[in-house]
């Protein structure tokens, strides 16, 4: 049984950014309501307070949404021939059987301008149903070994928008 590990730059970047926005929200509320300054934030009137809270909550929701969409607890069980995914925050679980999949492809995805990250994509009915991306997961090679029970469909090149054509 192989579990995907989240000890990678992308995962900790989004966790850190989420914590930072949550900290800023706490600082803003403590300064506005309790007159207790953790970090000095310019709050001269109710409009400034409302705008700062709006943008901080929007930033927090953005990074949490990115974590929800891109990072899951992935467990590959080679003996049973299954892949289990579980969401990090909410109890949504999916189970895929190797026999029900078309197979998997590998590709590279760009996060930013300079670095490409290896990505394994599970394919079912000619659609990508799960991406295991080394930007978010640190043991991508171990995960690829776990997928040996599934059919390897080859390497596919991704385009500028990190989409991969399967046909």
C-alpha cells in the first residue's frame, strides 16, 4: 500500500498562504474590535475595514479552494488493485479499481514560468479523473511504481494551459 505524501513545495506554499490570510483576518478583527494591535493595519473607517476583510477572506478562500481541488489523500493498494482518494478537509472519498480504468499517462505540468513537475494522470473512459502532481506530492516515483498494475498509456505532452490531449 502506497500513500501519497504531501511534503512538497506546492502543498506547503498553499498551506502557508492560507495560514497567512487567516492570520491577517485575526489581526484585522483584533485591531478593529478590541483595539489590540498584532500587526499594524491601516483601519481608519468602516469602509477600509470592510475592504480589507473582503480581500483577506477572498485570498483565504482562493488558497483553500486550490488545496481542495488539487490535493487529496491518495492511497494505492496494489494487492487489491485499487486507488482511494479522500479530500483533505471534507469527507469525500472515491475508490477506483485498476480494472475499471483505461490506464494512466505521465506528463509534465508547469507551475510558474520556470519549473516543470512530473504528473501522473488516471484515465477512465478517455478522460482524466485524477492527477497526482509532484508539485503537491513528494513521492511521485513511488506512486508510479504502485500504478504498475494499471495499463501505462505513455507520455503525453501538456500545453500552455496544463491540459493534456488523450486522443
